[in-house]
């Protein structure tokens, strides 16, 4: 009877449990928000967090700390790192609303660049750096971090775009939105054991190619929504993205971290996960920028087409097409303007959402140009592939 090695079993179970959050989270969160208050989304994590902390203290076996090394670690880089990450998060969050070229944002960008440069400089020069950047000398790891960055952009981008569209355009409540988004989580849940089995048998580079191609198709497929797009109009795109996630995550993790000795994996995995989170933060900033700038531009374009008598623009907005015959319609009274304005704004917002979906899908597709950077995975000297436990990445 065939049995998966310990590494594959650990990744499978970690992946399955991790997928429960996107599968059940949106619906449970929507139910809690509708029936109680959004505050309970945070408060409900307090007792479960305490239980997890106690389980970790009881069950997890970690190395004992070497307190003698504490004094030799470059702790001066710690405040630089904290300011760098904090300023970066503030920059990508606030810049879409305040403008990337505003004085405050430029000052924040300068602070971020200065502190980030300081961290990199100290990490390269110190004997015991706070962050060991030597992992980036490994070509597979550097390429894997790039794809981890893109995966974070896709994961967080889809999780942000879809509920905002359903809430603002379709006017659905939180519980209904959660039910629609369960499709992605269910696809991830089904794909987890399949991807784990494939990752053991197939070329990880081919799996990575398939995963990011599916992810790009899932995003681009959402770039043609209308004001009437509903559950089934979003169904197959969610299936594609959900199936793609595990094919993106597991192979790139193996390629990026499989060549390191076990004692080097924690540092490398920390950088690998950081890149995914940075990708998510920067992706959300780009999406907010697109929505903020493109929606007004689309509204102006639709208004111009309506005034020119374009029947396709009237059909897009949801107006009767009888009056739109290709002849300018002239001045519009205030009552008509008040009636039409919300419809035009909604259509412009949908067009901006489509731009955001296509932007992220295009970036995912372009990222695949880096696939040739991956070398064929090689067994780590003195370490069998089955013995390298990467389950904490899944």
C-alpha cells in the first residue's frame, strides 16, 4: 500500500487546513457581520488565539536559543527594518487616496527608501546580520520570491476586488458575498491533495507554469464584467483561480527552498513569505489607484458617448435605446440628469473594476517570462527531498 512521505503528508494537511479559512471564512464572517457586528470578527479570534498559543507551547518542539549569540546580532538594523516596513505599508495604503506625487507621500517614500537601503547595507556588511540576504544568491530562490510576490498580489487582489464589486455594484450583503466567494475556497480545498500528488511526480517547473497560467486566465476572465454579472458570471473564474493557488504555491515553494540545508530554511522561508505579503500590499495599492483614477475617466467617457447619442453606451448604462440614434441629444434637464447619474457612475465603476482585473491578470501573465530562471531542482547535499520539511510554508 502506497504511503506519502512525511513531507508530502505534512504539506497536504497544512494546505487543507489553511484552505478552510478562505472556504468558510467569508460566509462565517458575513453571518457574524450581518447578525452581530463587524467588531466580533476580531473579538472571536481572542479565545481561539489563546487555545492555539497553548497548543504551540505544549506540542511544538523548537531549538533552544543560543543566548551567547544575542549580543553579536546586528540589532541596530531592527529599528531600520521596522520603520522601512511601516512606512512602506503606509505609503501603499495612503498614496492612492492622497496622490503618489503629494508632498507627504514623497516624504514617506524617501523615508522608506532610506531605511530600506540602510537595512540592505547593514545586512550585506555585518558578520551576523539581522536578515541574511545571501539566500538571494540562489537563483531558484530569487525566482521563487518573485513568483511569491506575484502570488500575493493575486491572492490579496482577488480577495479585495470581488467583495467590493459585489457590495458596491450588486448591493449584496456580507453573508451573500461570503457565499459567492466560497467557490474559490472550495476549489482550493479540492485541488490541495491533487496538487500535492502532482508536485511529487511531475516537473515542478511545469506545474508552476500551469498554476500561473490558470491564475492569469482567472483574472483576465473577470475583466469583462457588466452591471448584471452575478454568481454564474463569476463562477468559472473563481474555479480557475482557486485551482491555480495550490499549483502556484507548492511547486514554487519546493523550487525556492528545496536546495537549502534544513538549518537555512527558516531564514529563507521568512523572506519567501515576506515577499508574498509585500506583493499583496503593493497589489492593493495598484488596484486602489486604478479604481480611483479610472472610474472618473470612464464616467466622463460614457457621458460624452451618451450626449453623442451612442446607443451602445445607453445599453451599457441600462437606459432605453430609443432616444439614442447616433444624433447628439443636446441639453439634459436636471431631473433626467439626477436619474441617469447613478447609472452612469455604476457603469463607470464596473469599467474601472474590469481595468483592475485585467491589470492584475496582465501582471501575472508577464511574470511568467521569469519561468526560465528556474533551474531543474537538485537534491540538497546530504539531505533527501523527503526529509526537508517545508510544511510550515503551505
